[in-house]
C-alpha cells in the first residue's frame, strides 16, 4: 500500500486525508497543535466561516457532506446596518441559494473525526514540521511536548500547514527558482461575540451575513449554532481616527462603538472587556510557485493564502482537494502527471481567488452602502432571474458555481464594464420604479446568444 504524509490537520489536511484514504493510501498526519477536540476554543478565536458551493462539492465528492449539514446555518443574503441603525437586505443569489455559516473549530473537529474513525487516517498531535526533503519524501518533526526530533518518510508528502507553512518556508523555499511573496494588508481584525438572548434565541436574523460598512472600516457578524454571533471588526492598524492604534482606553472603546455601531453596542454590552482580551490579528496574501516538487505538493493556504473578504479561502482549499482527487483518478495514480496537472490548473485559480478577495474588500468596505452599487446589483439579479443561462453575476459565479475562479474573475470584470455602460445608457432606477425594467432586459437579452 502506498503511504502518504500530510502536514497539518486543518481544513484542507483533514479533508485531503479522506480523499487519499478512500483511494487506498495509508495516511499519516502530523499536526502542530494538540487535539482541538479536547481543547477549549481560545477566547476571540472562535471564527466562523462562510462555506459555499465549491466547499460543499468537495465534501460531497467523498460523501462526507452530511456530517457538515448539521453544523451549517444557511445565509441567504447580506443585511447592512447603517450608522443610524437602519437595515437594508440584499439577497446573495436566486431563490433557494445560500452560503453557510459554520464554526471553523466545529468543522475541523468533525473532519478530523471522519478522517480518523471512518477512513483510518492516523493523526499525530503536538508534532511540528520543521522542514523536509522533497525528493525523498521526508518530513522533519519536533515533538512539542518532549522536544524530541524525528523524521518520517513516505511515498508522498502534502503541505497543508496553512498560511505560514513550514514545509514551504523550510523546504520549498530552498529550491532554485522558487518564487515567493507575501503582502500584509493595512488592516487587522479583532473578534467579538454577541451573546444569545436569555432564552437562547438570536439577537439578529441568523440567516443573513450582517455587515456594518463604514467606509475605511467595517464590522461583520455570522451566526453560531448556540444563538450567539461571532463578529469581526476589520480596520487599519494605524490611522488618524478609526484605527486600532487610536482606540485604547475604556472611554475610547465605548465612544467608538457607541457612535459607529450603536445597534451592535447595545447587543454587546461587554465589548470593552472583549476588546482587551481578544487578540488583534493581521491579514496577508501569500503567493508562491511551483506548488509541487519531487514527492511533495502544497495545498490550501500553504499554496495560496488570501485575505478573507470573499469568504473563499477555505472553499478554495477544499476545492484543491477536489481537483487533486479528480486528477488522481484521471492519471491513475501517476503522481508526476498529477502534480504537473494540479499546479497548472490550480495556480491561476489561486491567483484569481486572491484578486477576488482584494476586490471584495473594497466592495464590502466602500460599495455595499453605495446606492448606485446596490442598484446595479438589483439590476444584475433581475437579469440573472430572467436569463439565468445567459447572465451569471460575479458573486454567483464565485459562490454558487464551480466555474474556475480565474474564469469568473475575468468574466466578472468584463461584465462590470458592460453593466456600467448599460446603466449609463438607461435610467434603470426609474424603469424599476415604473415596473418597466423587465421590458428592457427582454429587449437586450432575448436574442443574445451568450452571456456578456
Ligand atoms: C478572519 C478570517 C475569516 C475567514 N473567513 C473565511 C470564510 O468565511 N470562508 C472561507 O472559505 N475562508 C475563510 N477564511 C480562510 C480560511 O480560514 C482558510 O483559507 C483555511 O483555514 C485554509 O485551510 P488550510 O487547511 O489550508 O489551513 P489551516 O486551516 O490554517 O490549517 C493548517 C493546519 O496546519 C497546522 N500547522 C501549521 N504549521 C504546522 C507545522 N509546522 N507542523 C504541523 N502542523 C502545522 C495548523 O495547526 C493547522 O491545523 C478566513 C480566514 C480568516 C483569517
């Protein structure tokens, strides 16, 4: 039986273990942390993630999606909270389409359970990878509890050890002609928890992603299963006023939330305490190439870490597993061919997901409260409703389809130009008010052969 080593039992590592074990490999995982299923989730690190179509497809392909169903809360749209507390709802897609809020820890624990118990993978905890020999399929390890050093050899090695991957730093980066760059964005993030009501009910609509867009900074909230919401404040580290370095005292923290996010402030009475105890974290985009060498490959954030503004980092990582799994069958376990095809297919998509994430940062920050932007989205939604086979909006291509990210990003940019042009030529707002916008859409799209 062929042997495979996976470094990192995170979201990509634990799912990839399932793919490999299902295909008959003997899988060993080395994970730096202790078993998260036994540890308390660290305060302020209770992230929940938006799981969408690509992630579901990757889970479904190996028949483990039903395990995740029970953890997932559907979100059918965004709800924007204005500075004066008014709410505006905007659907994400068509009737019945949703993205899903899932707890990162919960999903990871579940996938680790499945990999171990259902598929026989072995997970070794407190084992930190410190390097590797990619040609020989060796990973170097340090036991974090005993300090003991060891090495482990196998037929294949997969670096699923996240944005700060040790396999990438300590092995891939030693290769000749290996390209690498990292780009920290100016913003950091801090998490807060809106508790459930006393009776366990939610303080906000749980089936929406809540956004408080404030120009250069924003707050978002996703529902947890227990009636609470995990909220994330994204804001520059340094700045004139609305910046983490300008908010330090109890009075400054209270004034910040009371004036910028009054409805949130009411729902989160101990925000000062949370500010003090929850960490401030940074965000970066990591690019590198090649993603494979010898017997080893990088997957997930280790290959293409991105900023979280499209909610696609995990989805892209799970899609890496899906693609590698398909290639494994297509090339009948010829790993030289699989690795070649994997990086040729996934690198442009990794680049595109990074571009999309940067783009959506601006959308969420600056445009979701812009009436012209909202009008364009409404118009696009209506076109998509009437001519779904001819027009798919960018958000739908990314979140509700498997169209490769690179294709979606390219098409999305073209569509944006086209839409802006249409909106200049026609008074869409008046047509909508008069109920005549469908006539215009039919005139344009009825005889159109392909989507624009
Ligand atoms: C604030 C925030 C919000 C996000 N929201 C979303 C979202 O809504 N939707 C979405 O799709 N994505 C989101 N993401 C991105 C998502 O979290 C990542 O893309 C995803 O976790 C990547 O999975 P991974 O398995 O590659 O890496 P990770 O999940 O980071 O797992 C890496 C694993 O490797 C282990 N490890 C690290 N170093 C070593 C080592 N040296 N030796 C052994 N083990 C090691 C780690 O302990 C960890 O278990 C968000 C990210 C952030 C920061």
